[in-house]
């Protein structure tokens, strides 16, 4: 993929524009909040003036006076009026709370923090002090920028998630296309090798040589088949998990160092499982090779197949340096590797083959200085019937929790 500078400029422009737009909205909201608060302050000062006039003319109050109209129109701003004699009058506060002295004291402290109290005076004489809080509309407006930022954040998160998902989908298609093209390219020299091997058979050479060549050609055909299946849903048929595992294990044993001890155990001779043999063998080979790398070419590799009710567990154990417990959940992520030349795709591919293609489960059963045990759990095919429980005869302590 070529770098396009226009895309970078467009992204920067959109980012700057979004920042400016959000800043303008927040600035405008803050300005509106201040203006509204000043108008509410002016309204309360008018109310305090009306209260002062009312206290002076309390003996002959006209029911249609301006004072009463000012009092009656103020139905949104909560307030507490403390007269000079210490008596308290509340307005726009629930009646059931107005008689609670503790509640009133807390409200006084809150109102004093929100707004400067207004002194009610008449001809230089202090008559009362007015404490008032923010109206319900003002409180909602105060939290509006936070709500706005939250909405913008969630919207941005959704956009980012969709973009990331789309990008991952494009990358998957690219890798799948490259894998299929690799399989196609291998096919041409592979056909040629088949022809050359047939010619060698006609010559007077050791037959064991052509037999081994045929095995490696079959191996190349298997690899080609694996790559051709990447990106498409493979066909699953009932196969004997014991035979498929043993065959994959035996191939690696023959082509590995003599310093590695291989052992294979299965109490049941035949366990039918819905498999794609090519992809399943790829999984076993990846796990065994990882174990060999962890042991640095010297140690023991053991595989045991343990029936567990409707499932069968395949346990792959090595005597390598082990995996830190904190990495159990990350080793299957793409790009995670402890090898200097590794790409970190092996275990990621294994997880996809087992969990997405075969609807199974793979995990690190245990790991430490003595080695690592990986566990694959697959569902037994319906035609298998009732399996004998052999968990107590296992070489390893299998996980007792449900595999899936």
C-alpha cells in the first residue's frame, strides 16, 4: 500500500475542524451560562428590592401590588431569606424539607458557594439576607458541556471502532488473498517435482530416496491445501482424532532432533471428531514446534488424548522455560512472540483454527519452570456414542471445568 499525503492532510484537517467546532460549542455554552446566571442574579436583586419595600409596607399591602407580583412570578429559583431577628423564610423548596433544620443549613452553605448572598436593606438599615441557589434550568445548562463531550466521545469511539473493524477486514482479505496466491504459486513447481520423481523411479537408484521425496511432496501438497483454505470456511468431516494427532506427531518426530524425546498416549483407540485434517494437523505442528523452540532443541514433548464426556481434550506438554501467567491471555494475539525472528502469527492462527473453524477451545492449562501444557478441547462427533471416562488415568491433570 502506497502512502498518500493527501489522506494525511485530509485527516489532519478533519481533526482540527472537529477540535475547533467542539471548542466553539463549549465556549458558546459557557457564555450562555454566564449570561443566564447574570440575568438570574438581576432577577434576585429585584426580588430583594421588592422584599425590602414589602417589609416596610407590610401593614397595608395591596393584593394587586407590584411586590406581590414579583414574589408570585419567581417559581423556579430556590431561596432562603434570613431576617434580622433570625427567623427563616424559604421559597421554592419542598414543604416536607423546609422544616428540616439540618437540610436548611446544608442548603445555606450550598447557596453561598453558588451565589453571593444579597443583603436586603432599607434606608441603610439591614432587614434580611437572601441566599439563593441555581435554578433547575441553570443546573441542567451547567452539565450540558459534560453531556456534550460525552456524546462526542461516544460518537468518536463508534467511528473509530467501525474504522478499525473495516481496516481489520481489509487486512484479513489481503492476507487471505496472499495465502491463496502463495498456494497457487507453489502448485506449479510442485507439479514439476511430481514429474521429476516419477523419472527418478525409472532410474536405478535406491527406492528409499524416492519414497522420502514422495513424503516431502505430500507435505508440500498439504501446505498448499492449508494456505488455500485461509479466508474460507473449511469443510468438517468425522475423522479419528487419535489417528490424525498421532500422524502429525509422528511426522514431526521423524524430522526433529534426536535430543528431543517424543511420547504419545491415548487410552481410547478411536474418537470421532468433526475435523478438517489439514488445518488440525497444522495446529498440532505449530504447538509442537513452539514447545521445541521453548526447550531450545533439547527436552521432552508429550501428547495425551483424554476423553471428557461430550468433549475430548488434547494435551500438548513440553519441558521448556514456561510462559508467565500474566501472558496467558495475550499469547494468542497477532504479533505477540518471544522469538527474535518470529512474526507472532502461529498461536493466533491456531486459536482461529480451533475456536472459529472447529468451534472448540484452546488455552494454557498450566505453565512454569517445569514446562507448559496446552489444552485443546473439541466436541466429540455424535456418532461416537458413550465414551469411557479415562480422566483418572491421565498423565496430566486435565482442567475440570467445562471445556467450552
